[in-house]
């Protein structure tokens, strides 16, 4: 089992070549994986790219989503998924999503 995380410790958002490389890496990886996990944390960021990627990937069979209390667009994510993927349980914490990943792996 391989987990891919797009977060970088050092990321210069002002360098277009670095951003382009990151976008291509994420796009390629999202198209190759068997399961996609989306986590929307509380805080200042709306996570616009993550919202876009969720919209693009929500049709996939193995999608896991967690929306933390306090995330500014929590209602929108839950409401959109209610129509697009009514069978999908939207989780609320990082711990829940880690546990769900474990259950998918172990069975």
C-alpha cells in the first residue's frame, strides 16, 4: 500500500515553475490511485484546489471525505455530496478518516 500526500514542507507559491510541477504531480497521481482521501480542516483556508479536486474525483468509487467542524464551506461540501454521492458518509475528523482508510486496507 502506498500513500501519496501532496503537502510539501517547503513550497514557494510565487514560483510558477514550482507550482506547475506540483499541479502536474497531483493531477497524475489522482488519476493513478485506487482511493482518494479529502480532508477539509477548520482554519483560514477555503482549500479551493481541494474543492476543485473533490468535484473532479467525486465520481470515483473509492473516495473518502472528512470535513472538520469549523471549516467555512462544510455545509457546501456535505450538501453537494448529498446529491452527487448520497451513499458517501462524510466524516468529521482526521482520526475518523485515518480509521476508515485502515478499514479499507485491512477489510
